[in-house]
C-alpha cells in the first residue's frame, strides 16, 4: 500500500500519521517506504512542535535540574562559577551568569549554551542591586 504524504493540520491528521509510522516502522533502508517514514517523521515533528510547544527552561531551572538529576551540589557549581557565594547567588537569582560561566557550564556539564544565555528574572538583594 502506497503512502500518501500530506500536511498535518489537525490532531486527527496527526493520529493518522502516527498510525502510518507504525505501519512503516522497520522498512528496508533506501526503500520508498523508508523514505516515506523519514518524511512523515519530519511532518510529525513540525506539527508537534507547533501544536504542543515546550516552554524554554531558564538558566537557573536548567542548572537546578542538572544538580538534582546528577547528584551534584553547590560545591560542584562553585567550581565552575568561581565561588560558593557566586553559586548561591546564581541559584538564588541574585546574580546573572557571565559568558565565561556559561561556557564553563556548557562545556563541563553539556548544558546547551542557548539555555544558559536566555534572559531570566532576578530578585533584588538587600541593597536593591539586581545585576
């Protein structure tokens, strides 16, 4: 049975495309079925990104998630950002990451740099400084 490729414009279209992917799964590489599977995957990905967008994770949330999932702690973050005071200020949203910190975190922990350079809210410290 030949696959008719068409845009995915609704959840019903999405369900049909997923059913077709299940049918085509395991197709011989280089075959017309494998080509159709590859194109369907792109169409499904595009629809899902548009239909159910994922909110960007801000830098602090990304760092907190990394610490929680890896068992690392404040001291590990401090090694990369300069000091425990700096690490605590970053996690407390009283200090922004610098470009050098972003580079070190991205390199050491493989966190995407584009997550770390996104703007995020700071809270004012006792002096009202929210640098």
